[in-house]
C-alpha cells in the first residue's frame, strides 16, 4: 500500500486488528438489527413496537456519551472497551437463547436493546479515542474514514446475510451469529496494546468534568469548527436516513425491495465517501474538505427530494450517503486530532451526544413537516435550509476565511 492510499493505515498491525474486529462485529450488529426488526414486525403487527425498540437502542447515545467521554479520559481505554463488549456479548447471547426457546417478547427486546445501547454509549469514546494511539496523526483522517467504511459496509452486508440466515435457520441463528461476532472484537483487543489514560491533573466531579470539555471546545478554533459543522449537518442533513422507508413507500409507491435499494445506495455511498475522505483531506486540508462535503450534503438532499423515480433517487442517495458520512468522519477526525490528550474522550463524547440528541429531533421535525406539505417538499426544504446556513457562513466570513484555506 502506497502513502496516500485510503487503506494505508492498515499497514499498522494494531490498527488492522482493531479494524478487522470491528468490521466483523458490525456485520453481526446489522444482522441482529434486521432479525429483531423482522421479529417485532412479524409478531406484533404494530409499528409502535418497532419504534420503541429502535428508540431504546438509540436513546443512550444522547444520554450517556458525554459520561462515556469522562470514563475514557479517567480510565484505561482497553479494559473499558473489553467490559462493554463483554456486556454486549452476554446480552446478544440472552437474546439468542430466548429466541431459540420461543420466549422472546417485544418488551424484553426493548429492555435488552437499552442495555446494549448503554454499553455502547459508555464505551464508544474509549473505543474511538484509542484510534489516535494506533496510527500517526497524519493518517488519522484516513483511519477514521476506514472505520466509518467498515460500519457502512456492515450495513450493506449484514442485512443480506441476515436475510439468508433467517430463511435457512430462523431469527435465533441470526442472533447467534451476532453473539459470536463480538468475540472478534475481544480477540482484536487482546492483540492491541494501548497506553493508559493520561490523567493529567484534573480532579473534579463528573458534571464539572463534562462542562470543562465544553469550555475546551469553545476555546479551540478547530474543535469549535468541527462541533459547529456536526451540529449544522445533523440539524439539516440527517433526517433523510430515518425517512428512507417513508420515501420508498409514500413517494415511489415501492415495496420492500425499493427500500432495500435505497438503503443499499446510501450504504455504498457512505463506504465510498469514507474511503475518499483521507485522500481529499491530504490534498485540500481538513477545513476545505469539510466545508465542501457540507455543501455536497445540501445539494444532494435537494436532488434526492426532486428525484422523479427510484433509479434517480438511488443515484442521489449514493452522493448523499457519501457526503454525509464525509462530514461525520471529518468532524470525528478533527476532534481526535486537535483535542488535548486529556480531553480527547470527552470531546468525542460531546460530539456524539449532539448526534444522539439532535438526530431524533430533526427526524421528527422533518417527518411532521412532511405530513403537512409532502415528503418531497420537506426533503427539498431541508436541503435549501442547509444551503442558506452555509451561504450565511460564507457571507459572514468569520469561519470561511480559515475554513477555505488549506490546512494541516
């Protein structure tokens, strides 16, 4: 692998093991998601239960990620990730046993999904901030992009594998595969050596420690830039993800295959965007690459809303999925690269909290607007609003002068 390749970070043994374990687990996670969604829809025939299960798994991201950042900065990250992964493995095993015995119920699924979500939210800052210790700073953006690519490639491969396994053996077998997949993460962690948390002199309460991260982000131009970009992108550019099923059914009058095509297009675009991020950043700098990706999200959202048919929507979603993922990964890379070493976990936790709290709100708002004016119109309006915010930033000039200049 030559320097500049999006796969260049994989030459580091520790990062390669980290990435491989995560990739295998991501496939299992998406298999479980499809299996549980299928089971709940099949057994309850009520949409509300699907919403409850999804919310139970996602809610901890907004509630606990900042606290997870404090954990990442105060304790050794490797044991934290091992403990959280073990909890997720046990929960996945319980789901498998219950499904095998015919005792799986929607309420139990929601409760166990919440436990898994809590484990993930508490360990995600530790898991993510450890990446900075596995690759040199100049390769961090490419490494983050590869990590995002593994998640979205799992989004593509996992549902297909789940459909096959459920057809051949039933829901319990898909859940069993996810249980086994967590062993890949534990094996990878056994092969990786990470430094202990720095613990550089801060001895405050948990709440004060989280608020100190806000102060750090506000006072650092690069961290403030990534936080603001993440906030704007989530507010105006994220709702399309939750509304893909509605777009497939209400706008294109399609079937489950239509939804699958749209979801796959988003996933493939995200993989491509994640791999391109490192190349663009190395050439144009992280500021210009981030701003360009935000412009692309706004434009692709408008094109997606205006798409006259499913094939056009698929093409638009490839671009939208890619540019949206580039913004997320770019913000993550900036946070990891520029956060002070003893605040790295909390900065990641703060950014993840924004994503976890704002994304559901944005999805509900755009969904409510679509009920009044139509989903096409609401989607286009989101893209136009996004462009207006970016235009205001350009006109104001305070951000774009350093933003459009090539940076490190």
